[in-house]
């Protein structure tokens, strides 16, 4: 019974902190998500300690709730994104995804090598600069009602491509680091699998839903369209991890499939309370993972500043170059939207620490950089989106 | 990342099993909750093993999700229950609560003593016969749209009183069992605390909400009435565990407070997707805890049959006697509605096993009895409710 009490208290503290943080942020015209992350930072282990470090390691109940929260978030973003719309921006999304991986990877490797890492280890460090985490940007786009904008579609499409490439890259640098050669054949196989997964689920799923969505209403349960699509969401989130991709990619695809349902507004509406209850756990825990003690050490602080600047600029440049067809402002929105690294950078940093590539300080800096990019992005993105409140300046042919 | 994949797979399996179970149950005119519990039994450790025994011990992510599910369920039941309506049935609810504790406790003690337990241990065994678990009945009442019936209010009011008495009783039998005397003074203090908690929260909370519900709409977040009342729900669920009560009592009180809000239909509506997503975890896990191997042993099976009959009849009689003012059918509904013991009996049985009062077999039987009562109740309750589909036969003065 004591365990129940402890977890209920944590849930209460996290949920209330999120509400207060979001409210304050919105009062000062910042996206609510900034307040939720900041609230996590305040109540987290490195400040007030109301959430302890043991509570936020993978597999704990709070982490699972956070994971469910971000999975449902990307699912609901998927519901607002139709495959047809995504296909229209396919070329831009592809360019953004590819350049948004290459530029930070090159920049990261150069920095790491300059910093004294051997080349094989530098490539590993650079991998932590690469993967965009779509959760933060998706939340800002949704909060500001901007998911129907062309830039949002480019960002979401690019996030899928980014995740596939990051997964491949991680495979390559891991085998280089342990001294193994890179087997092009097995890499191509992994790539083909991932692309096949996304393509088949995306294509076949949306087609099936378009033709047969009436069976969603067959069950007795009046909420069955919601429960069936939620089941698909959980199933695809799991499946995408089996293909080496992030769970949120599968959730996003599931949402996109559900968006083919004629009455998709109903689903969007029903997702609101679920998001309101569950996503705060993700953002508060993201904030709670920021180790504020990094900021107390001048050397580390300086390294953090350099690393963060490189991470932000390189990703921005990649995204901007890939989406120049959207015009300057559009390209800037896409570039900024790709900046957050979030938990993906944290995962790679943990691998680096575990395998002895990173020192504790490098680890802390990489983690702090990943999370800092998540904090920096929302306000900038909000300003850019509001400055061009109209759907992107008319572009004759976005491709 | 592997942990994430494993938990996503479990979530998917549980959620899908719940949907299939509920659908089948409803097709054969049983309440959906029966199907969810049965589904849990099928995929649980003692049958298919798709959920393992380690995944359903307290503090695991699945258990926490289940706990959140039942907390939200009782919260939403509270939203449909106004304090004023509850007060009208106060006398019946009190009688049902008190008799529903005394009769099973006496019957349970007699059985245990007859079965060879010393008196102090018999009282401990009997404690496992006592506590009604409101979750199952609440779900059936909600599923059948019967929460506005007078019998439902009596059951819900009685569940609160039942929980207070069961908590006290557990304190008494525990100290008797470890050989300590019963300190009337400290018992009265515990009782006063619990009653004080319920009364103050109920009274002051509803009054405050009636006068000041406009501040729920003050925050920027358009979903703020929902998020604020959810925060109150988590907070009171935690607080009630601090007073020795079940978390669901606090959640129910929170819902009752929220029901004083003028636009409470909006909250009821918003709770639907949350319940659809989260409550299946509670009911599937309830089913998964049933150890089917008990049924393979003739002696244990016989003992289980006797214990279950005693548990069902004694609780039914207590509830029936306490609510005779509702007429025969009404009293029968209340009597049946109080029968499920659910996880409360399981908790007491675990304490008994840990302290050496119970053998493994007695433990398994008590747990199976607690869960069997939860499976038996919904279909019977559904039949009784449908037989008298009109709001209880006109009673001049229910008090």
C-alpha cells in the first residue's frame, strides 16, 4: 500500500507542477510546453528533488507513463496529418531529413575530433548530435494550431526520415567503435526493413482505412473507433521499436492511418483529455533529467555552450537548406523545428557512457545539450510561426 | 530501448485482450467488464502467460496504470454523484456499510475457527471477507447507465463507510494477531481521522466548488476545468491512502466535489476517452491475478467453494438487511452490488501470507475468492438492474 501512496504523490506533484509551469509560460506568451519542461527541471533531482533520479530511469512507472504520453501525442499529431498532404511535401521532407542528419553529423565529428577524440569515437559522439526528437516540436505546432501548415508537414515527414537515418547511423558508429568493420550488406538490409515498414504501414494502412473504416463502428462499444485506433497505435509503436525505430514513429503512422477515417474530428476531440492527462508526464520528466550541476563547472559550461551552438546551428542549416523551396520564413520554421534532440540524444549519450566512449562530463554535457535544444526551440518556433500567421506565403509549386 | 519495446507490447496485448473480451461478453449480454476480467485470466500467468507474474506485483508500471485506471473510474463515478443525493440515502448507506462489514466478519470468523484457526487468527482471516471493492460494481453501474438510481447511491455511500470500517478492522486484527492488545484510544483516533477526512473533504470541498467553480476556468488552458479536477483527484487519492483508506475513496470524493460544477456534463464527457484507455488495465490485471491452479486441487477447490459461498451470502445479507427500505428488488441490487471484494481481499491475504497466518493454499483460496466475487457479481447485477429498469419503485420516504 505504501508503494501506491508514493506513486500517487509523485503523479500529483508532477501533474500539478506541469499545470503551474504551463500556466506561467503561457501568461508570459511562451508555449506551455516550455513551462512544463522548466517545472520538471525545478522539481527534478538536481533542484528540489521531489522526483528522484531512481524514479526516472527506463522501465519505471513514471517513465512508462511519459512514454505513453509522447506516444499518444504523436498519435494525435498523426490524426491531424493525412498521407496525401505528406506526399505533397515529399521532396522537401526528404531533403530536410537527409541534410538534417548529414550537417550535424559532420559538424559533430569535426568538433569531437578537434576536442581530442579518435576518429572512430568522434563519429560516435557525432551520432548524439543527429537525431531529432519530434515530440517537442509536434507539441508546439499542435498548441499553436499550426499542424495544417506546409512547414509542419515538412517537419513531420522529415522526422520520420531523420529517425530512419539516425537509427542506421547509430548502427554504423557502434560497430566502428567496437572495432568491427561496417557490413554494407547488413546495413542495407536494416535500411530496407525500416523503409519497408514505414512504406507498407503508411500505404497499406491508409488504403485499408479509407476502404474499410466502417468496421471501426461494428463493435458494441460506442467508443470503438477510439479504442481500435488506440490499439493500432500501441501495436505500431511496439512494431516500430522492433524495426529499430522510435516508438513515436509507429504512433505517428497509426494516427495518419486513423486520419483517413471520415469522422476524424471525433477522434481528435477524444484525444484531447488523454493528452491533457498524459503528455505532462513526458515533458516534466524531460525537464527533470536536466542535470543542473553541469552549469556549476566553468569548463563544462563552456563545453556545453560550444556543443549546443554547434548542435543548434548545424541542425538549423540542414533543415533550412532542405526546405528553401518554402521561402525564407518557411525554411527558418523548418530549420528551427528540427532542432530539438530530446530523449534520443540522451539515449545515445547513455550508450556512450556505458561503452566507455564518453567521460561522465562529456555525458552530462551531451545530455544537457539534448535537453537544452528542447527548451530553446519552443519559444523561437512560436515567434516564427506567429510572425507568419498566414499559411506560408503562396508557393506556386512547393516541390 | 528494449524495456520500452517490452512494455509497449504488454500494453498492446492487454488493451487488445480487453477489447476482445468486452466485445464477446457484450454480445452474449454480459457486462463488458466480465469479458475484460476473463481476458486477463486467459492472458495471465496461470494460463497463456502473456502477462507474467513479475509484471503484476505492486509498483510495476502495469500495476500503476491499473491503479490510475481504477482511480479515474471512481473519479468519474463521483462526478455523476452529488453529495446532496448521497445525503438523501445516508441512513440506508450507513446501515449497508455497517451490516455489510459485521455479517461477513462474523461469518468469516466462525468459518475460520471451525476450520481450525485459533481465534486471534480467525479474526484475521475474517478480515479478508470484509472489504468491498467498489471498482467492479461502479463500472457495471456506469456501463448500464444506472448511476442515478437510488440503489447506486446507497452502494457508493456504503462503499465509503465500508472502507473506513474495514481499515479499522484490519488495524484491530493485526494487533490481536501479533499478540498486542487493542488500544481503544488509538483506534478511536484513527476512526476520527478517517471520518474527519471524508467529512471535511466532502463538505468543504463541495461547498467551495459550488461557490467558486468559476476559477476552474481562469487558467489559459481551455481544458483547465478537467486538468484542475484531475489534479484534485490525484491529490485526494494520495491523501486518502495517508489516512489509511483506499485511493479510490479519495478519487470518488474528488469526483463528487467536481460534480458541483455547473457544467459537469462536460467533465463526464471528457472522462470517457480516459476511462476507455486506462480502466481496461485495471480489469485485465484483476483477471490476470486469478491463480487457475487452485482449481486443479480437489481439496482447495472445495474450500474455495465454501469460502466463496460464505463470502457472497454474508455480504449479500448485510447489504440486503441494510437497505430493506428500498423494497425487495432494490435491497437485492444493493446486496449484490456490495459482494465484490476485488483487490482489497487480495491485499489482506498477502499480509496474512507474509505474517505466516495463512498457508499458501489458504492464501490462494482467499485470493481466488476475492476475485471470484468480482466475476460473479457483474452478470447478476446486470440482470437485477434490467429487471427493474425503471428508477426504483416509488418509495415515499427512502429514509
